[in-house]
């Protein structure tokens, strides 16, 4: 069929490294379900086919072959539907003239999209050779190979020490919790969802790639378990961090309580309200977040301590609901830090003593890291 030749004379992009190093905008024409399973941070999903179309056309392909599947696709994506999708692509192209488009394998869907876009606008917008699959394979190779090219340091410290805030003062760092959209503890959930495992890996690989080409031999990471919320660090990468020199930052208990109160209570409560656009809905979501986070550690706390903390938390929430004050949250925050997290931290840091290369205050740690070439 003539349509099978679609896009063959239009530009192709083969340099995948350049796409990620320069943050090229990406027009993803895969179905929404594919995009949700895994995507890139610089990509926008404007599909050729929706999820229903993709399912129906896929079944037609298996039953009757490619020609019949194409015919069904042209039937379902035609008229106003086709015009609307091409218009969306054209708007993306106008906003991102330096971008590229792709489908899963760089095959018929992206060629058709590229051809229709050219017919309607005259723009020869490049598509990625090999599509999403080729880019995903490239990034997996980076995750496997790049960790050995860096000299990593791992920043440790008790929960609430402000390690993530401290980390962000450096250029030579990768914020794993930021990539995972999770603070890495039972109370670490964010108002917005975490990325899929595949999207997390893609974003991490791109971050490593950019640091490598910025000639940053030494890199700083926060001390994390393999799981950060619902996503996990790739095996090779986690093994590298597990053997890296450990720098321990010491912060007073009062400072830790203040930092945790600010993050868990003040910032998170405000974030839920901002996200939902309504104070009442935001408070309800914040309440569910706190009580749900506490429930996750119920078994480890034990029945008596769990009920004790839950009562403190419910009392604080009642006061907040009544007059907006959040200071009543301090007692449960202190309890969780000192009675729950600290004993676990003591156990874990005890197993890492052979890796410990420096211990000090934030200022002392900053000075030590500067001496290691991390700025």
C-alpha cells in the first residue's frame, strides 16, 4: 500500500546521545497507555491512536495482517479526529521547532504522523530512527556502563538532617529522591504520583549521561535504600553506591525536628492545597497522607506506640482543622524521628562503618567535599 511508504523520504535522527544531552523536545505519538508505562522527561504525548484504537488495530493485525490493520486505522483516525490530531502536532512543532517525533519502534505510526504533518504544514519534522525502543535500549546501556566512570560519594545522616536540601547546593550531584518524586521514608510520599519504574530509570540515565559529558568525575548522592517509594534503583547503579565512600552529616535533634516538621507538615499541607486548589480538599488529602503514612509503619511501631502516635497526630489535625495552626504536630514528629527512625538508622550505619570516610557538621562536610573536588 502507498501508505506503507509514508515518511520514508522525510528526515531521520540517529544520534540518540545528542537528543538527551541537549534536552530536545520529543513528540511521542504512542498511545496513552504506552506513554504511562514509560516516557522521557522532555516528551509530550500527542497520540496518533488512542488506547481503544490501538487495541482494536492490534487485534486486526494479528487476525488479518498489516494491510487490514492499516485500513482499520485509517477508518478510525479520519475526518475531524485526524484533523484535530494533526493540529495538535502542528502546534507542538510551532512551539518546539528543534524537536523530534517518535512511536514505539520508529515504524509506521511515526512515519504516518510525520507524513500527515508534512502534508498539512510543509514542515519536515524529524523522527527518531528506531523510536522509543531504540532510545530506551540506549539509556539502559548508560545505566549499566556509566556508574563505573564516576567517583561517587554518598551523603548519609539521620532522618530529618536536611540531606536533600544540602545536596542541592552542589552542582556535582544527582538528587535521587527528586528523580523518584519521593522523600525516601514512610512519610516520603508527595502530593503528585511517582513516575513509573521505566520513566524513573530513563530520567536517571539521562542525568548520569549529562553529568558525564560535563566532565564531572566526582558525584554526590544521598544515602538511599534500593527502594525509593515504589521505584527501585537499578542493580548495577545501586551496587556502585553501596560500595562508595560514605560522608556522615551530623545535625542536632532540634534542627532535625524543625526540618521534618517543615517538610512533612507545613510544606506538604500547602502542596496538597495548591494541587487541589481548595483548602478543604487539600486538608482532607493531607490528613489521608499523614494517617496513611503512619499506618505503613504500624507493625514496626507495635500496637502501643502506634496508638500513641496516632492520637498525637489526630489531636494535631483537629487543632489544624479548627484554627489553621500546625504547631501541635511537633510532638508526633519528634516521636517518629527519635523513637522510630533513629534506632533503625543506628543499626544501618553500624553496618557501613568500613565505608565511613568523614563525619562532621554541614559546614565541615561542605569543606571536606570541596577537598574531594565536589562543588
